[in-house]
């Protein structure tokens, strides 16, 4: 009789221990009772101590933390028929644990596959230049598409980032040549603008000297001073044409 009582006590203790579950702060426990999902307020449970009935209840823990999922490189053909490899990272979290367990099988795998197919289909509708220069818009578009598709699963896509675009070698060389040509074009444009501005200033100076002949004489004296300050073995003195004009007129007569 004593042994039977001891056996009952031991079984009761084991039953009580197996019925106590610990759910962490960032987790929730989705409970199935005889195969039926316990709806709120009975489920999901947590955080803290959760009592489940062994054999009758089954609890699945779901993390509510943000998950960073790496999307492996995908072969993408852009709108302008350029073949590239693109990888990305998707940030998401579970908002409704019940839906994440009951609406889709293995929501992590399903989200990963959905991200890969969405990445290929979306980037296939943009040109290469937009893919390289307008990533912020593309990231927002990817996030919106994925969030809409995962909403029935109780999953929130918070952010999508295109990490790397791997271009073919011939495309890299072509883009390098294009960038070099663009730099040369800008240099020529800047040089031409400088020449244009210099010519405009010379025209203004000539107009001013024509209106004020004394300015030309002052410039002449300044030039002589600059020549005299240099150590030259030969010095050339420019003679203003105005000084020679009377002699030229006399010779013409």
C-alpha cells in the first residue's frame, strides 16, 4: 500500500513538472489542445510560466524578435537584357504567432522562398542604371510587395535591402569606359567654359581701353616694369601704334 502511494506521488510530481513550461520575454507559446488551436485569451501564452496538460496539450514556441534573413544571390535579367547576380537581406518579425503556425508550414522557409521569387520578378522589370542608382526606391517596392504577401501569415516585413549587384566582366569594362568618357566630357566642358569666360573678360577689357586710351598707356608702362624686373639679356620695348601713326600717315602721302 505504501509503495502504491509512493508511486502515485512520484507520478504526480512528474506530471506537474512536465506540465510547467517557461516562455521567455521575446517568445509566445502557441497551444494546441487535442489538435485544436487555443484562441485568445487562452492562447498564445507567455511570457513567464505556462501550464500545459501533458498528452492533451502541445505548445510551439514562436520568437517575436526581428529576424534578419539573407537572400542568396539570384540570377536576374534586367529590363534592358543584362544578366546580373543580386543578393539581399530581409528584416521581418512575427506579429501574430497563431497565424504564423497555422496559416503556413514553416514560415521561415516560406518567407525565404517568397523573398527570392519576388527579388527576381521585381528586379526583372527595372533597368540596370536604375538598379545601381535608385536602390532606395527598389528597396521600398520590395518591402511593400513582400509585406502584402506575408500579411495573411501574421508576419511583418519591416525592411528589405539589396546588398550587392554582381555585374559580368564585360559590363564592368563597358561601364568603366563610359565613366572615363563622361569624365573627359566634363573636363572639356569645364575647359570650354573657362575659355568662354576669359574671352568675355578680354572683350570687356578691350572695350574699356577703347573708351579710355590712358588705360592702354598705363598697361604699357606696367608691362615695361615687369620686363625690367626680370634678368633678361635682351629686352624688347613695344612701341604703341599711336606714336607711329603720324609717321605712317606721312609715308602714305
